[in-house]
């Protein structure tokens, strides 16, 4: 009998956060085939609202893990629950929102006192990249909070980054999650669940994964 996600990671995260982290970690590890079972368990254990949260978590992970992996993962989600949930454009409300300004505020909240340093580092590498990060990744995607809270989004980001073995970026977002209201236990729980899933998916880390 397959061990459920709740049984496997008992006590590391609250159920809602655990399912979000697990689905995104599998997607980032390029194992979309593992997502269906987690999604079904989440919907059965918590309720239909979890489907919407998991779908949004995958959408929000797109700038972090890449569109191809996100597309494949969302396809699995749709196949698991064909026509069971409405597929509406949730960001239609952003038509009247200055998403660029919202993205800047979210970026500043994430990085706190090192905001200027992080932004300057990106700009020195590529001004285009810096603008895309603020206007698109943070403005249109990550800062939208009508489905996932900033805390849930922060844990999703950790799950996106851990399997990619990108410690410089992970370091900032472990601390950023604290700035968005996560406890140290939640941050480390998301990190540890993501490491376990990445290793299950045969990801080999080059060294110790960044920690708080």
C-alpha cells in the first residue's frame, strides 16, 4: 500500500501547506506523473478547494521552474479531475490593478533590508531580467494573492527552488518566507519535504542545501 503524503511527512507542515509544497516539488523535479496521487489525496482529505490552490501553486511556480514543466504538471492535474472544477481566468481582477507597483512592494517585502542589493545584482547582470522579474514574475504572478496567501506562496517558492539546487536564490527566499509571516518551523518543513521529494526523484545535490 502506498504511503500517503500526510503519513510520510507527518508533523513537518500543516496539511494544506504540505500538499502545496509536495506538488510543486514534484513538478520542479520533473516528475509530473507523481502529482496526480498527491492532488487526489489533497482533495479527498481537505476538500475541493485544494484543487484550486494546487493549480494556482503550479501556475505561480512557472517563472521559477519553467513553463514546460508547469504545462506538463497542470496537464496531469486536469486529467485527474476532468471537468470537475471551473477553469476561469482568476487574474481578470488585475485589469484595474497596477501590477508593476504591486510587484515592487512584494519584492521589497520579500527581501527586506537587502532589497536594493538584490535588485542591483540583477540589474548589473541584465536590466531586461530585472524588469521582467519585477513586472512579470513578481507583479503579475507571485504577488497575486486571491487564491494563495503570501505565506503559502513563499513555501511554494521554496519547493520550486530546492530541487533545482540553486542555493543563492534559495537563501533569499528562506528568509523571505519569514518576512511573509512563516515561522522558522514552516520554512524548514518546506525545505525538508522538498529535499526528500527531490531525492526520491533522483536529484543529486552538489552540496548541503541552504538552511536557516
